[in-house]
């Protein structure tokens, strides 16, 4: 039974840091409200700090799945990466339409679409198939205009300054 009287579609996009972090904040808030959450991650695979925290501390509230090969960006293989994204899309669609979840977060799905691993029509179809009482969050850089037009909320993270440009790599617990 959904805890939301009405669900909406949110998009977190832009070149700034914070899209996944914002979605995880929403996951934490929803878990605190007793909601059931599905967190599907495209383009990523591995035991990052956020995945460990979701599994270790929120396993009763959050179902976590990752759909990346782990090498999409460092060693792209179009056939493999498309297969991972398509399989992830089907799992995400099943989770979204199951009625089991109050909140469904599809992290980095916008990047998968931008890279051509998924079609913009796939994302629009997910938005159309969303049950009325389920909140859907799509994250990643380069949100397609059609997705932004159909969404109920769009937040663009804008980079003003980032220490990465000064040579500081991603840090465990902060960026990963």
C-alpha cells in the first residue's frame, strides 16, 4: 500500500555535483517515513559507500540493483553496455510497475539515454507507466528536453567550482 496520495516525476540533471546525493537524501527521507524504495543504478557497478550504506542500514526499506558492467566509461563496449542498460531498464520497469514501491530512483539513467544505450522513448514510457501513487526520480547529466518537459520537477545542478579540476580525485565517502 503506497504511503503517497499522489506521486510525481522528478529529474536531477546538470554538470554539477550532487544528483545522486540528492536522490539518496530523498531515499533517506522516504525510508524514515516508512516507505518502500527501489534504487536502480545505471552505468555503475561496485560496492561504493552509498551502496554499502543502503544495503547495511536500510535493507528493510530499500531494494538496490546495479545495471552497469563497471567499464562503460573507461572501456566502452557498445554491445555489452547496451545489453546491461536494456536488462536494467526491464528490471527497473518491472519494479516501477509492480506497485510494491512508493519511491523508485533510477540513478544515471539519463546518462545511459544520452549515450544511446537507451532511447528517450524508453524514459518517456517509464514516466507514462508510473503508477499514480509512486514517485519516480531520474538522475544524470544531459537530460533530454522531452524528459524535462514531461517531468513534474526538474532540478539542474550547476557547477560553479570543483576541486576535481585542481587535481583532487574522487574520495571514498564524499564522491563514491
